[in-house]
């Protein structure tokens, strides 16, 4: 096990000694400004793209984006297998230059709690004032155009975000679609945005894509690669906040995600920790809203589908024809690149948890599914319960059986993946109900699948 310390720096004159808080910690510097005032690693490019659309973010939102980039660096480059104390939990210190260190120090406990909940790691965060050369990072252009958007919507290129964006445009809203791209799984973003644009008007002014991330050449010493990427939603939310901070009033940040995935209740005891992602869990969303408020970023996080299953989202879409025609072009799979092991092109595996939920939703809403899955027919032959294919199917089957025998169990299970103490009894009943309906939706396609022990 080894503790890591990531030190963010701005500009060549940002050379002050930053004391480490743990002896023997491996120090990694990230210099966000190598020469001029432009921020590197995709953050500056995102700011430029926003300015081209008349959106100038706040200094605090830029600090948040730099913090999110550092979290991404640590999360994707510290190997759990090599550096975690128990094969999972890592020890990470971040040292971030900000415009107002007092404001950020006040929210440090909340930030640490957010990150611990999200990734399962131990995070310590330390903030210091920016070097005077970079006390101000944002310069407002004199010929700034008026923004044509009034809200922000996260747009991953997945099926839920496709529905969410369609519903907003169909309702007459003017959201800015904010995407983050890095790997093959994000290749559908522009395609899906253009499909929406073919009906609701040109999308380029209303869609911005950011490429924030790091590769092995960005560090002064050799770093590994970590594939779990539990911290990625912090970057997604930070990019949305960066855009929202430049809009008037109290803009909404829409997070389109179905209730079953948002809750992500562990289907079996093995999924409580490492297997259970929490990217849009209600507790996480609440903590993020509190963070934005305390930082003075006047934006409201909205989770419009938290009480709907994925199938219900599809069936209730404001433009059913559009989503039905192009649903197959969205990407839901947890890892579309794993098809290469079968010497196949990237695509949906058909058996991971997101793929199973997707298959069930499309079957429930539309019947026919034109998505190309690596495993085309789950019932073609008995599945091995110890393989990844059989494991995921079996987990859904077992949970469906438990809920059929004892439906009230859902009210207890929805608390397994995170606290819901801030919610009323009525809301918890709604969460329990969407969990039951979501599991029943998946059961409809897995009930007759044979899974055998090997």
C-alpha cells in the first residue's frame, strides 16, 4: 500500500513548497498552465468552447473543474491492486490552488465525504491561494454573444440522456448538452445529438464536448492505469457546473438517469462495495447540491427520472418515434471494448448490468430491439453461473425471486447503497416501488434464462 499526493500548479512561477501530510507519500505534480494563461488537460479547451457560445464561467467554477481534473488523474492512474491497502481503498491527498482558499477550506469536510461515498477511497484535500500571476483565470471577452441556452443537461450518449434531451427540447426548453468524451464508449454523443438536431434544430451551438483527462506522458514519473473509474461522475458534474455558472439566474442542471440505476441497490452481497457505483445516487446528488450552494454556484441539480424505470422513460418519451428509431445508436454497455477479446468490433456485450437493464427496457417499451449485442440470445444455451454472463443474469434472477416472495423487502433494500435519511417516508416508498418495478422489468427477459453451476 502506498499513499499518493497530487499537487496542482498554475504557471511556471508556481514553485512554492507544498508540504506533504504523510511521510513517504509519492508526489505527483500536475502543471495546469505550462506557459501562457491557457489551462491544459482539456479544462482550457472547455472554457474556450463555452465562450464561443456566449458562456463565461465563474472563477470558483474553474477551481471546481481543476479539482475535478485532479480527482480524475488520481482515480484513473492509481492502481487499486498495487497501491490500495485492501485491494480497493486508496489513500489520496490533493493540493489545489484556488482563488479563495477560505471558501474551499470551509467545504473540505463535505468534499471528502462526497469522494469517500463515490469512490470508496480516503481523500484529504488541501487548498492554497493561487500564485498572483494567476489570481484571475477568466477574462470576459468584449464582444461576447448572448447565450442561446438557459439550462444544462448532462449528455453521455447513453439511452437515458438521449431520452432526457429529447424531452427537454420537446417541452420547449433550451438546454446546453454537456458531454465528456475520452474512450470508445462516448462515440455516440455527436451522432445522437445530431439525431435530436434533425428534429429540434441545429445542435452545434447547443452541444459542447470536453476531453478532460491524462495519459502516461502527463506525469513526471511512471504511473499505472486503473479501470474502475468510480470518480468520473465528479468530473461530469463539475463540467456541468462550469457551464451553468456562466448562465443567468438559477439554471437547472438536468441529470437524466433512471431510478433503478440511480439507486443501484446491490443485487447480491458481493456488490455492496466494489461492484456498486453511486454516480447519481440521491445521497450523492444531495451532497453535490449542497456543495454548489456553499460555493456560490447558483445552479439546481434536477433528477427528473428518479422514480421511473428505464422502460418507463422510453415509453413516456415525448417523441417516441425519434427514440424508437435511433435507440440502437446510443451506448449503454459498461465496457464496449471488451468485444475485442472475441475479435469483434466494439459494441454492447449484452450481459453486463447496464446491458441487461437496457435490453429489458427496450423490450418493455418497444418489443423489438435493433441493438447489436455480442450475446444475441441469452437463452440460446445454459449459462455458467461462475462466468460474467451467468453471474449478472443470476443476480437479477435471485433478486427478482426475493422480491416476489417478500415485496416489502424493497423498502429495506433501497437503503443498502447509500443513506436516504433526508427523504420523506413517501419518497422512500417511491424509491422502493421503482426498484421493484425495475427488477420486474429485467426479470421479464431473464426469467427463462437457464443458469447452471459449473
